[in-house]
């Protein structure tokens, strides 16, 4: 009886500890950002094709966010998307983006995540600590947010207490497309081990991402207003 009782207590402790150490995964759609500041807008694959680049395959839930522009133009000096994200437990976090980057002039963004990062506008400061050099490719693919420093490219991580944070992804070059964001406390650089995923309905209903009631701006609405 004592052995059975000890085993039951041990099994219960294991369950409690495994619950405390459960991995954190937060996924959301780019177009559901709390703020989408022009010239970044919500787009669909036909919008990208109309700009002269390869037509993207279908993004998650049909939309992505980008600064409209053809390949080989650069640009991207203004505009951002901003997410209000509640971190459920203290720890170190990484963030991945599901992106398309046509070429060498459409493959970078800026990223700040407060309060771990300062309240800084990297479009103004050009601080390479916040420059994300995205992996190129004409199909949607996951890329971990990095530092693209002058001396190389290194994966980023952020140390947070539990509570509210603000993730801002700033435009740096026209035509860099952002479909989804995936946040995790799994700091592996191996995509297969992290297994970033597009948001489920349950993800989009979680309190981890503060809902927005903004009026979305789309590339189609801008074109029709001209």
C-alpha cells in the first residue's frame, strides 16, 4: 500500500511539473494586428501579381500584410504592423514569421518587441540590432526573426516577465510579405524541432493576443480610391 501511495504521489508530481513546464505557443495572423500603419496594407495574391512579381500561393486565411511594390525597388521607409501580446509566463522567447521575399530588394523588415527592446523607431535610427534579414523565396515559408548585423546574421531572442508586450514589425523594403506570426519559448534554431504553424481558430480566440476592432486597410481599397 505504501509503495502504491508513493507511486501515486510521484506520478502526480510529474504531472504538475510537466504542466508548469508546458511549451508556450502563440500564433496569430498578420492582418489581425492591432495597428496596420500605411503604407503597409492587407493584400491578396492577385495584388502581388499586379505589382509584377511572381503570384504567391494562397496565404493562411487568404490575406497577408505588405507594403505594395514591384521587385527590385527597395523603399519601405515608413509604416508598421503592431501586435499587443500577453506573455503567459516569464522566460526567453523567439518569434517566427511566415513570409515571402521575392528578391534581394524585398527581403527585410525591422522588428522591435517592447519592453525587452527600447521604444525606438529603427526606420529613423537605422539600428541594425532590429533589422530582420528574411530568407528569400516565392512561396510561403517560415523564417525566425534575426539580427541582420553588418558582421553576420544571428537569431534573436527576448527575455520577458509575464504580462503585456508590444511587438512591432516595421517596413524596410517594398514587397516583403508577412502572413503569420508564431511565438514560442522553444529557442531551437531547427524549424523542424520548433514546428511553427499557422493559427488555428483556438489560437485566434486566445487572450494571449489582444483583439482589435480597427478598420482594416487593403491594397484594393487604396487602388479604388485613386
